[in-house]
């Protein structure tokens, strides 16, 4: 396991979420097995895992939807079991499947949500207008949600979750299956919210979103946390082998590259060569010497970092090392 980095000087303020030995069983199956981690104030924390790994169950326990069998969850210092009201007043939840009432209009859904949070009507109306305008729904506010597209429904659910201006936002696959316009609108808003201080807990399968948004990620496999760190640090830690990509001004034989000092493997990809090595500096020197000795010009030479997809596949056991 790649352990959680608690000594990062950029750690920021106090923890917003503190999870200790969280456990959940369903019959003989342990869905979540003594999971512990924390989420810092002001960060975007990505929570990843293959289907059935326990991430949805974990998220539902964090938000008080599913009772835990062991361990503890504290939200802004409030125990989610002992002080659920105080905890839930501080966060909003965007589930993967819309929970808006389809026979109500968007405006009616938001007014109902405001009543549930105890907001006065004037505040609910002002805030609802702001959110619907931001999310491109104000012109459709009086239409029943049944007639909304999936993207419109998801944008409405996000508005409902943000109505009471929470300090913490949980999102479960917020852009899954959405059109490009809705996806971009949601991602831009999430970044703006985070810039303004909102802490975000993001469950997603979308590696591009994780790369673009997340300060740290946690990866869960078979109910256990297998890694927590910044995406770039995970990429570095997971693969000690480095990859170089090089192209020449004319063809070169594979055995010539494979025989260079420091080269573990060399293979062709289109008009370029990929070289795998434990010592990229040695290989670069070897390539320069090879170029001079054989009168071959190097056109491009780049170091390739492992992708977050590779990290995920390696850590979740879906790809053999």
C-alpha cells in the first residue's frame, strides 16, 4: 500500500472529514474493511475504485445514509452518528442518479429544499435564481423536471445541493453519461466553488477529471484503501521504470537501440521509439552517443510520465505489473 502522506507542507488547514477504522459488512461480505483517511479543508479529494470495491458504500456512510458497523466518521468535528443534524447542515450531496422530484418544477424543487434546510423564502429565492442562472436552467425553472434531459437533471441536483451554501460537497459520478455542455458547466462550477473555499469529495471513474481537479486521491480495492496521495506522487511511486520516446531522421534497427546502455526494452510506436529504463539519464547519454557514432539525427526526445490510468489499473489489480 502507498500510505497517506501526512507530512505534505502544502497540507493546508484542519481536516474536514476524519474517518477511522470504518467498517461495513453485508452478511458474510465485508464491503468496507477498517478504512481510515482524512480530507483537508479546501481540497478536492478524489475517491476511486473499481465496481464493487466499496467506494459507494463508504460515501453513503460518510453522509449518514448507510449505518456503519464499526469505526467513526467526523464531519467538521461532528460525529455523523451522534450529531447527524449538525454534520449534515455543513455539507451537500450530489448523487449519481437524480433525486429531484420529477412532477415538480425546478423552482419548486429548490423551494422545497430550502424549506428542508430551514432557509427563509427570500434567501431561497435569491440563491435559487443565482444557481439556476449559473447552471443555465433559469429559463426552464417553471418546467416539470420530468421533461429535463439527464444533464439538466444533474445540474438541478447540483443546484439543490448548493442551495444552503455548504462548506463541503459530496459528488458521486457527477458527469457520468452527460453531454459535453453539462459536463463542462459542472466542472467549471466545481473549480470556482473550490477556489472560493468549498471542500469537495469527488467519487468518479473519469481519470481526466481527476487529473484536472483533484489535489489528492484515495484508491479503494476490495474494501481497503490501497493508496492516498497527490496524483503526481502516485504516478512516481507506482512505477520505478521510466519511459522515453525518441524519433530519428531515418530508420534505425531495433537491436541497435535495445543494445544501448541502460535500455531495458525498446519498441516502435508509429514513427517513434519507446524505450523503457530504470536510468533515463544513462539512456539519454547513450542515445546522444549512438546518434553521433551512426550519423543519425535525433528529431524528438521526451520523457513520458506514467498516466493516472496506469496507476489505477496497477493498484486495483486490474492489470498485472
